C-alpha cells in the first residue's frame, strides 16, 4: 500500500473548498440557476475524481476537512421542487 503525502489531502481540501464555496455562493443567489448547477456538477466531478484516484478513506477525510474548513454542507443530488429545494438527500455527500 502506498502512503500518501500530507500535502495531497491539503491540496484536495483547498480545491474542494473552492468548489464548495463557489457552489454555495451561486446557490444563495438562485438554487435553480445554471451557475448553481455548474458548480454542483463540478463538485460531483471532484468527488468522483478523488474516488477514482484515491482510496475511500481519502474521500472521507477530504470531505470532512472541506466541511470543517468552510462550514458548509455538501449539496444533495437530485431534483428541485417548486420552491427550489432539493428532493431527498445525497447518500454520497456523507460517506
């Protein structure tokens, strides 16, 4: 098993924090906007990429650190209702 460098997690947290903060900034303007969906898609891609290139514990540690450093929640996936609120929860947001 290969040991990861501490800077790897730090770098992932920095990038994930940027994407999550951008998502929430757009979501505060309009939850159903194209820009919000763009950033939500980027966040989903970030999670997928980390999952493909690192172990499960790296994903968990990274997302926990992103939440802690930003004070923001990972957005759910799925449809919005008429009030621009998500239907259901995202099981992958809390691994």
